[in-house]
C-alpha cells in the first residue's frame, strides 16, 4: 500500500477481513450442522456485502494515496489503464 494513512487503513482493512473470515467460518459450521438453507443464505449475503464494503474502502485508499503518487511519478497512462481494468472487473 502507498501514501498517507496507510497504517490506519491497513488496520481497518485487516479488521474487516477478520470479520469476514469469522462469518465464512460460521457459514461452514452451519453447512456442516445442516442448518436451514435460508439461514445459511442470509449469512452468505452478509459476507457479500462485507466484501463490497472492503473493496470500497480499499479502492478509496488507493484513489487517495496510490493514484496521486503514481501521477506525480509520471505514470499517468499506467495508472489509468489499471483503473480501467479494475472498473471492468467490477462490472462483470
């Protein structure tokens, strides 16, 4: 990661990932225990939303720190291509 506020963002992202891991572990346990399908689905949807929030926070940090750094270093076309690739992935 690059730029200002890296440590704070890394801690926040790490906490989000730990929470997601906990939810996935709970989902596995629910499946192993043959919990009602709809209850499992509710948990999987919660994980999807948590991943979306993680992605948004990661992208926000990238746009705030890595992109300006790359622009200052004269890597405009590289960073624009990279962002285009990421947005294309998000649309799939």
